[in-house]
């Protein structure tokens, strides 16, 4: 699972994440909002954004997205390692948690 740490040590990727992830998460919130409230579906949209990041960084062949719905707490597998993606929305920030 140490390859995931490359997302935090590869300066090029870190810069892209810092520039783009907040904008993409903001768009996800706008897309999932009704009457000024963010709906629960925002989590699925954010998950898709993060999975796209994994595919960009590690390649489609190393990211498994066809996970059976019966497999609890697994949203994606990267290099065969299961990952459960959770995000938290606060008043002024959104944070992915792995």
C-alpha cells in the first residue's frame, strides 16, 4: 500500500491535487445541492473524483473499480489493496479520508 503514499510525496501530483481537488470538490457540492443544502450523493461524486485521481496516477490496469456491492467497506482497489473512501464536509472545508 506504500504506493499510495506517492500521492503525498510526488511533488508534481501534490501540486495538482492542491490546485484542482478543492475546485473539483466544490463542483461536486454544487452539483449535489438543492435549496442551499448539500445532499448525501455528494459522497459518491467525490469518490469518483478520487478514483479518477488513482487512475491518473497509477494507471487503469492497477485500479480496480468493479467492486461487488456486497463487499463491505471497499470502494476501490489499488494494486489489489482495498480502499474505503470517506469524505467529511465542514463549514469551510472538505477533506478526503482513506
